[in-house]
């Protein structure tokens, strides 16, 4: 269970980074 929690947090951080980069690109394009 602990390993799954770490993996889940790792995936969540990657998703947050992708969303953050997309938002940054959108704001930079305008």
C-alpha cells in the first residue's frame, strides 16, 4: 500500500507539472 501511495503521488505530481506547463504556455501565447 505504501508503494502505491508513493506511485500515486508521483503520478499526481507529473500531472500537476503537465497542467502547470500547459497553463504557462497558454499565458505565454497571449
